[in-house]
C-alpha cells in the first residue's frame, strides 16, 4: 500500500485497497437527511460521513449521498478507500522516550469550514484528550495518545471530522529530514 501511495497516482478501485490493506474497519460518523427543491417537489437524500482505517497508520475519510441510507454508507466507504493516507506515527512529545509509535511525530493543524483542529503529540499513557468524533478518527488511524484543540462551530460533525482528517493529512505530507527519517526507521546513521 505504501508503494501505491508513494507513486502519486490516484487509486481508482476500492477493491484494490481491500487487497492491499486487509482488515479495514469503518466508522459511520454522521448521517443526515438533505433536501433539494426541484420543480416537481422536494428531493430527499441521505448524506453519510465515514472514516475507515486499519488502526496501524492508514486512514481514509469520505462523504457519500444517496436515496437510501445503506447505499449512502456503502458509497462513502468506497470513496473513503480511494482517499487513503499514511499517518506518520511516532513519539513526538518531549515528555516521552523516543522510538514509540503511540502518537504523532509533530503538531498538526487542519481546517474545514469554520472549524480548526490542532493535534499535538502526547506522552505514552495519556490517551486521547479529544472530542468523540476526533477520537474516533484518531483511533482508526492508530494514534493512541494525543492532545487536541478545536475552534469554530465544532457541533458540525462533518466539518469537525474533515478538519481532523485534513490535520492528519497535513502532518503526513510534511517533509522529514533524511537523518530523522533514518532514526525513525531504526537505521544506523553515519556522521
């Protein structure tokens, strides 16, 4: 899966992700009924927000809309499999010993709508100091210890979940110096 993500090419089939990452778990974060007014009357659809992950560093997030609740959930799961990212886990807290994979490697910030979420590395054993939606996403990503802070209209589950996903995505896209990356992998560094 790591090679597929590193290639830079988009994933086109959700069945491919099932083969590369067996044992994905999904979590339905929100289901909402949305209406659109047309000439013939109101059109009712269901919007479903889903996060999937293997609790070992891979996470996906998506929204799906359909006429039926079950098909909206399935659509969101399939789209989330195509939006997979790899989370850089480590021991980024100054209070913790190096070498763990219980938290994030650095502070991350994400924004969606009016909601802004900041996720900070925490020492081993702290747990997830976060709202329910944020902690569900972090658990699916495999993060066990983190502090979080959120601003804005956080009652909007869609924006809160999307801001959390964006924060983890921003953290995974940030560059790591080669020496630090080698130390994280456990390789010996010659100076």
